[in-house]
């Protein structure tokens, strides 16, 4: 069995498999790219060889297992993130199985590494008071403050993913009759999201301030380009830290762009919008995905409880009908 070099195989996986054959989204390519950056750096430090000199055989199941442990223990990644990284690695090794069948034993052992089970926590979202406190923080006497206010307001009203918000261009926004925003989400699915009156007014004012060309980003950086995901996360974190002074409940929540997306979903649910409409609004593949918001909203459960008829009866202690049952009850 000849030694198979990793570099040409990995390059073909990205260019041929992902981009030309499968035509995956740029977000998927970026996620896979980041996974292999981390993996190559880890193996380079472990073996002391340059990434371009590594062989496919260097990435056996034990090395991949050590890398996954490294993500959790040293980088502090969650189990969910660990599983996402493993999914990217599996995708590459399934491709390698077709291109390098002579290495099938190594490949199958890697493909046999299981996903880790994890506890599914109730999704976090903001209350109306918390959203109001957050929107009050950006200083609208400054350009950055007006941009941040418009971005946070739109994120809370639209439910768009952070990647969808940062990719928005001026030509994607229609502020006339039937005001809406077009975006392309996961799986290259295009959808339209309606704009509320408050969002329309804020965006109109924002567009009057900046002479946007059709291809310009709706929420630009100070240099005029698209904001990065990290930049959006930082600006939200900064404003949340200030909003905690007026709304202490925010201190107990880890607010991210995705929490603002959850906030939209729960707000729609509390307003009585059907789950199928919410799934379309958020770009979910399945209506069942919206189930997580039903689990999160205690108010909906309390309203359901209020509609039920309480069972009639007086409280009393259990009395075993038999001496043997009484004995077992006493143990």
C-alpha cells in the first residue's frame, strides 16, 4: 500500500467534492475549512511535520480521538461543537474512501468514531423588557450607535441568522408597499421576511444617512465592508453589558446573535402565530424544529394549564388495603 499524501486529497475534497459537485453554501465551506485548520495545526504540533507533508495514515482513529478531546478539554468547546467538527471530518473520510480504497481500514475506523450525546438545554430568549433595555443602549448621536441600534432591532424583529444579516445588501431590502427583506439561508434557500413598521422607519432613516449602492452591505463596518460574525457578536456583547445596569435579568443570560433569533421565534409564538408559519419565517427545514420554542416558553404552558379543568377530590393520605402492602409501604 503506497503512502497517500493528505494535501492533494484535501484540496480535491474542497474544490471538487464540496464546491463543484455538491455546491455547498459558503458557510459550510467555511465551517469545514476551520475544522481542518484546527486539525492540521494539532497534528503538526503532535508529529512535528509541516501540514503539506502529512499523510492520510497520520490521521488514524486514535489521532482524531485525541483531537476531539483537545477541542473539549483545552479549547473549551461544547459537545455540540465537537460533534460538528467530527461531522466535517467524517465527510472528508467518506470522500477519501472512494479515492483511496487501499486505506479503507484506517478510514472505516475514523468513520466509526461516534457522536457524543449531550443534554438539550432550553433555548434562551429575551423578554420584551430586556429587548427594550438593549435597544436603548446604543448612542444614536453617533454613526456606530445608529448602525448598532438598527442592526439589533432588525435582528430581534426578523429572526435572521447572523450570517444572513451580515450578508444583506441594499438591493435585498424593499421598503415600499409590502416591505420585506430577501435573504439566502441554509441549503441555498431564498426567503422573504416582512418588516414591521418600526423596522421600516429605522431602516429608512439609516438608508437616508448613508448613500448605499445596490450591492453595499445594509450594516457596513467602519471601512464600508461586510461585518464579520465576530464583529456582530462583540457589538452585542458590549451593548448587553451596558443594558444590564437598567435590566439586571440580562446578567443571567448569555446573549448572542442566535439568542436574538430565538427571541423572534418566541415572540411570534406568544402572539399566536402558527408553528408552520414560524418555520417558514425562520427558514427551518421542518416544522418540528420550532418545538424547541414551545419547550422554552413557560407562559404558553401556563395558559394551557389554565384551560384545563382541575380534578375534583379532596386530598387524603394513601392507606394500604392489606397488611402485606402496608409492610412494603413502610420499607
